[in-house]
C-alpha cells in the first residue's frame, strides 16, 4: 500500500489528533507525539489506540522526518 500526501493529510492520531507519518517499510502509520504505530490491514488504516504498537525512542530516531 502507498499513501499519497492528500490522503495522509486527512488522517490523524486518534489519541492526540496529531499528524501521522507513513512508514512504508513497516506498513504503519506513526504518531511521533504518542510514540505509537498503527497498522494497515487490507489497505485500511487501523486507528485504534488499543491495537497500536508502542515505539521505542530508538525506533523513532530511525524513521524519516
């Protein structure tokens, strides 16, 4: 799956309402503020906080800005 800039601009973190970053390598949407990674299943973003994966500081540093 690829997300275009227009679609990505419409999506927001369900917890803080902040901007999400697309991580194509892991196929996840990342919220840097809450350190959460939201999976994408069957081309549908799963923006549920209880299903999000917590990220370490190390993982966040490796992501592009």
